[in-house]
């Protein structure tokens, strides 16, 4: 059977199409993203050695990374620099027990992902992961444009940039340690025991005999006995 020009043309198009498909490289399958490494973010920042040490010492780092990679809400963390810790009063950290150090670190963590622009729209106070007998501890945010102010009631600091701002983790460096009032506020004075009333003192004084008066009376009685005995003896001898 003779090949017609139309059939030859169609066969040529089919051959070219098959060759083009064979030569087109297959797009690589997307690589699944791994767990977010919070430590790597801090190490890359280069000025968070004290924070990393404290996170490891209290085992808070494992808790943060486990929650970060299992929560759908994400996390926002404010990371004090080494200078921020160095500017604390001497003994401020050592004066906290293990539980209080954990609370301090949790106070720097929000259990939700916030961009800087989101932080300007929140309702204050924003709950942190720290809590105590008085409930959850919060932070207050104010500011405008690309500047956000954080206030704890004792400390106020600005954040102007981010170490990371990609969901599910936002990390913002801060130049001051965020001090919660529950840990660093003025403690109420310890109540002193009540002073004894004047009535009680008067009663005790009245119940106790006067030592000086009784001593004088005793001496007078003894002297009278001696004189009396002397007179009796004189009467007998006369």
C-alpha cells in the first residue's frame, strides 16, 4: 500500500512528538521539609551562647523543639543576646531555682507564630508559655511600622529585625532579658509577730511580787524575833 503525503506528514509529527517527550527532563520530586532546628537559628545568629547554655541546662530546648514540630500553631521566641544577660544584676539568674529558670525561658515564648506586623495587631496582654499561681503570664506589645515594643511591666525593649520569620517559627533578638514581675517584682514585706499588749504586761507585773519589798519585810521580822528573844532571856535571868 503506497504511503500518501498526508500519512507521511502525520507519521513525522508523531515521531517528533515522541522524541520531544523522551528528551524532556523529568522534574525532581519535591523534597519534604525536615523539622525546624531552633538551635541552628541561634547558632547562626552568633550572639546567643548564654541563652543556648540556659536552654540546655533546664532541658527547655528539647521541649521547645518537640512542641514546635508537633504544633499547628507554630511558635514565636524572643531571644536575649549575650549582652542582655551580662547586663542583669549580679546573681539575678543564680538567685532563681530550676523551676523559676524554666519559667523565665517560657516567658520569652509565645505558643503561636507571629510576624512583626501581626504583633502590632494583637490584644494585650498576649499569653506566653509561662505561668504561676496567679495564672498565665503575659506580654504587652505596642509600636508602629517596622518597630515593635515589648513591655513586661519591669522591662521595655524594642525589636527591629528577625533571626527567622518563616512559619512555623519566628525568632526575634532582644537586647534585654524579659523580666516577669512574678519573679523579679517587689516582694511584699514579711508580717512581724504582734507585740505583747500593755494589759498583759500589767497583769504579769501585778502577779509577780516585788522582790525588794519582800526582802525588807523579811529583815524586819527577823530583827523583831531577835529583840523579843533577848527580852525573854533577860526576864528569865532577873
